[in-house]
């Protein structure tokens, strides 16, 4: 007997083909895909022709626990994730206390085991002083370096400190690539301005390019596995297009694909983030880089703050936006508009992140693979409404946007976690495994 059988689904495969089939889950695995499964199941879902996709893997979120749980926590963040079809997430280390040693990591894992309805893993954060921990703490998905983000003890901007981290060990290094020195210089230069749009001028394209070039040079020198987080500029695209070695990957987030500096006029500090939104020319370059493979996959950088915090006047307003529960509907809407294909969405949001981080058996629909799945009503058109958001902060920069394609069910480990607008509170994710 299967734990769950999904009947009458349109199953999406990595090449973009679709099969009208049933799918049976057993012991957390996709046990069978067949035109008609007649075996009994503990639960049967009639997909009624909806699209069955692999669960999305979001490889960059900030769920704020511990230390800032009034914004988000692992429970609320994971519930927002499964509402958006995200079945696994990688959480960043800039919490309070920061995740910089085994004790902090163990605490996060224990919290997640208790509360998360999606699968989870955590980065360890680099400091100038924790090199030994970076290469011994386990399990982690990688090392996070903030090269320029004013993140206190997690800021690593000195060239000697960076070189020492790249030179020792073999774990994946993921970088927030902005030049702290240039940010500080330009902040002083623009000190007489307090309009939100100045944020994109202070942290200009060169701030990102300088740091990305440094990280790329160090990765090339030591042949060290490097991942560049939230790529945002056309200059970085051209640098990677010319000089990206096989062991380097890069991601983009929907905000940098779909928003630009014109949105400051409408949304003000709500769209303030690091790195900031850019010009329309940068949007176009990032789309081109996704299509040609220069950029490997999509993340969200889900970084929620309360509306009260975000509505403070600039520069007191914090940087960051929620995004984990809208990323898949946003991209499916882009697909409906002809800007990408079903095969590309699966590559960018499902098996691409799994491949880059070495997460086995996730990201594809195939017999024997993990039963992390999302069943999407591809024809459902619905506006984003702040009051309907599952994130604790209850807002989205896309509020009012009409999106096409919303998850109706999300399965994690072969069990239903999201069920037509509600969370199955008994659902629990698992800590992710990684292979070289």
C-alpha cells in the first residue's frame, strides 16, 4: 500500500515533456509512475490534470531564527516555503548568535527538527577568526562569506583573510559579493541624499563587480569551489561569460530579474535590498545569462522585515524582502508569457540547485527519487495579497500582481505538507544530505 497516490496528473520531466500518469509514494520515495495505479493508498489525490513538478529547492533564505523571530522563524518560513512549492531550503548564518561553530549549528538543526515542514540545511558563516570551524563543522551546505554587507562579525573584507579561507579546505564557498570599501566611500559621497533610490547608486554596479572579480580570482588561483550569490549586474554577467571556470556557479533572484530602479518611485524602501535593484539593462542581461547558462539557477534571498521596519525613512530602513512563497508562481507567470520554458524552470529551480550543492535524489520526478513534489494549478490566476501571505511579516513586493500558476498541494518526503491553502501540521522535513 502506498502512502500517497496522485492520480490523473500531468507529470513534468526534466526535458520539459509531460506525461499524463499516476504517481505512487512509499517510504518517502517515488515508488511508481504509471498510466493507472490501482493499488490502494492511505491517501489519494485527484490531480484533475494539474501539473506535477519536482519540489523547488531554494538555496538562499534568511529565516531569522534565532535572534529576530519577530520577522520570521523556521516554522513560519518553512510554511511559507511549502505554500510556494518549495520543499527544501538552505538557510543563511547571519542570525543572532551567528552560525559560526558546531554549537550554533546544532542549535539550528534541533530547532528545525522540531518545527520545519520543509527539508532544511544551514550554511556556516565565515569570520576572520574561525577558519578551523569552517572546515570541520558538519553537516553544512557550504561556507558563506559576506564580502560587503555590514554584517558585524560575519563581514570578511580583508584580502588576506579572504585568501586564507580560499586557500584552506575544499568546501563550497558562497559569496555575497559587494565591496565594503567602495560602499563606505560612496555612502560618504551621497551623504546629502535620503531618497530610497540612492541605495542603488551607493551600492553601484562596480561595488558588485569588484568583489565578484576578487572572489573569482581567488577561486581560480586555488581551484576552490565557488558559488556567487544573487548576481545582479550586466558587468558581472560579462565577467563570468568570459572567465567562469567549471567549478564556479552563480544564481539570480526573481527581484533582480523583475524589478528595477523605476520601482523605487512606486514602492520606496519596500524594494530596498542588498545587492540593490538595478537598471532595466541589467534585468535583460540577467535573463540572457540564465538562458545561456552563465547563471546556473534561481534562489530568492528571502529576507523579511516587518512593514514597520521597512517604512522607516532611508537609510534607517533595513534591506531585504520576502520571496520564498512567490518565486515559483512568478516564474510560471514568466513561462506563460513566453519568457522561459518548463524545462528551464525545472533546471533553474529544482535539479540545478540540487546538482550544484550535491543534494542527492532531489529535483527530478523519477522512480526511486525522493518524493518532494508540488502539484500546481497552472491555469489558476490569482493576485498576490499581503493578507494571504504565510510569511510572518505578511507582505510582498508583488502585492497586487496577477500571477498564473499556484501550488495546490506540496509533498515533502512523500507526505502532504501543504493542502489547498492549509498546512498539515504533522508534516516534518528532514535535514538534507550532501555528497561531493
